[in-house]
C-alpha cells in the first residue's frame, strides 16, 4: 500500500468543496459555542454577585424585623413595628432573586436554598407569633418564647444555609470558568488546525477546478458529436421531406394531367358531339355522359383538396375530424379503436399538426402493427397538450430502427416545431406507444376579431 499517496487520496478533487464548507461550519460552530459558554459564564457570575447582594439585603431585613419585634416586646408601642412591617413587605422581593438563582445552580445549592426558604418561613412565623401574643396581652409568653433562643438558632442556621448555597454556586461557577478557559484554548488550537486544513482543501479545490475543466471539455466534445449527429439527422429529414414533396407534386401532376385532364377533355368531346346531335335521345345520352364526367372531376378535386387539408378540420373542428379518422381506420382494420378526445380550441396550424400526427401514427398501425387493439387519446391541460397513440401489435426495436427517417421523423419535426417533445416506446412483441406533449402556449387559437360597429 502506498502511504505517501494517502493524503492525496483523502483530499480528492471530488470532495474539495464539501470539505471546505465543512471546515468553515466547524470553525463557526466552535467559535459560537465558545462565545455562548463565555457569555453564560459572565451571566452566571453576574447572577451570583446579585444573589450574594440580595442575600445580604434579605438577612439585613430579617435582622431589622427581629430588632423591631424586640423593641415592640419591650415597650409595647406599635411604632416599633413600622420597621418590621417594612422588612416583611420587602423581604420576598429581596430574597426572591437569590433563591431563584440557587434553584438553578446545581443540586447541592438548590437543596440548601430550599432549607433556607423553610428557615425564613419559620423565622417569620416566630416573629408573627410573638407579636400576636403581645397584642393579646400575653407579653410574658412572648418574652419567654424569645428567651428560649429559637430565634437566634434559626438565624444562625439560616446564615449557614445561605452561605453554603452561595458557596456551592460559586464552586459550580468556578468549574464553569475552568471549562471555558480550556475550551478557549482548544478553540485557539482548533482554529489554527482548521486554517491548515483549509489551505489543503483550497489546493484540492484548485485540482477540482482543473478536473472539472477537463470534464467540461469531454462533455463539450460529446455535445458537439451529438450536434453533428442531430445535424445529420435534420439534413436527412430535410432531404426526405424534399423527396416526399417532389413525390407529392408528381402525384398531383399525374392526377391533374392524367385523370382530371382526361375527364375534362372527354367532357369537351361530349359537348362537341352534343352540338352535332340531332335526335333527342342522342342529346339526352350526351348530356348524361357529360354530367357523369363532371361529377368525376368534382370528386377528384375534392380528393386533392382533402389530401392537402382535411375539410373536416375546417367545418367540424379537430375533435370531430379525429373521431371520423379513427372510425375510418377502425373500419379498415376491423379491430376496436378506443378514442378519448378532449374538446379544445387551437390555431389552424396546431390542429393540422395534431391531425397529421394521429393520421401518420394510424397509417403505421395499418401497415406494420398487426394489432388487435388501438387507442387514441387527446388530453388538454392548463399547461400542456398530450397526444397518445397506442397499439398492442408487433412492435419493433427502437434502438435498431432509425427513427429519424420518414413518417416518425416527420412527426418529431412537427411536434418540436411547437416546442414539444415526441416519445416513442416500443419493443418486439409488446406493441408501440407514441406520446407527444406540446406546451399550450403557442397552440391556442387567436382571439376572434371584434365586430365592426
């Protein structure tokens, strides 16, 4: 194993960009975490200081309350209770921040804070009880209660619990400070390491760009080859269309010259004979024969026009024209043909394109498919129009067949001229499905001209 090549394999060009992004995110995350820890430490220390001050103020208020209680017991004057009442009123406000802080400063601090709260409640209850006894005229019982030393013991225990809870919080704060210092040191070394890794990743990124340039060159060559192949297909299609056009012109020329011209010439001879006829029977026969020839001329004219543009499109609309086409094909094939056609108004050019697409596909079904079932669907959505012609016939190998020739090429060209796509799905023995999707934009019929007022 070649260990010297390991770093190169690790920092491959393919991973360069993700590596750089990951390193940057790691640096940002580490910096943000250190900032949060430092901010939390500063906040905790400020809260600890505030808790100490609030605790001292609370103890001072308790001392004031106790002093006021003792003065009242000695003198019996209600004026001595003013400091007591003020202290009792302010004590929750002063003591609340201290106890709230200690509740979140660890289990030890929270436990001692709970005991301190209970001792404070007990002390306040004791003060209230002695004052109530004095007011009831039982001063001796109140003084005796004070002289037992319960109040002093309670205050000593309260100071001890508050001091213990605050010391426990201070130890936790000190541990947090040590952890934060260690994390700041770790951040310093980590950022230095990330800088080195970022430099290596930048080198890998440059290599990635070079590889992408080579890949783009290869892709450009493949695209150029595809363009050349597509150009050749279009050239072949253009040649085929020109050939088809010439064949169609030759057919029209033959029909006009041989059939239509022959009928008109014969009709002219009939008129000449009619002019020379003497007997009524001969006149009637010549008129009847000339009429038949003119009917044949009209029929040929209709067939030529129908081949150029189906009259059903103009007079009946696209849906009805396609239904007639499907019915004619079903009769010629002698098999079921299912047609599901949406009603949609399109431009004349778009209607002719869709009609010719279906016509060409059904012509191929008649010639090659040997199908027992055929389906035609025209689905109009808000964004696109879908035309599908499907049969269960013989099918063919799409890869082996040159689909850029003749009828299929003509279909594709018609569809792509409207910005659509033509998909051909077929295989030997499983039929053929032709699907054309065309964007509705560009297919819609132009708005009717406004009436002239």
